[in-house]
């Protein structure tokens, strides 16, 4: 998402639609996502995804290793938080 569109709710809206499609059309029971940046975690948290853990130094970005945060959402979870 380009900087001019940050903090406009577009990422949260798009992610919520993907999750809705996963549950309603594909019939999945669980959706998960990973993130390295606070902006990405906030999108997941706004959607009602639950923080499930951190994989320490799981991914290499340039010359440094970064932690990767995992979030998940079950079909049975309350999705009315977005």
C-alpha cells in the first residue's frame, strides 16, 4: 500500500474481505497471517485476529534477522471487530 493511502482503512477493509471469502466461499475453518511491522499487526488486530506467537529471527531482511509475528482467526471467533 502506497504511503499516501496509509491510515485510510484500505488494508483493513481488503484483509477483512479476504477473510470473509476464506470462511464463506472456501469453507475454511482457520486463517492465519504473519507480520514484521507494527502497521501490519494493527490491521490484523483490528480484524479480530489473535496474536498466536513470535518466531524469533525467523526471516532475513538485508543483513539482519527479523522476528515474525503470527496471528490467527477461527471461523468461530467474533469477526465483528473491524
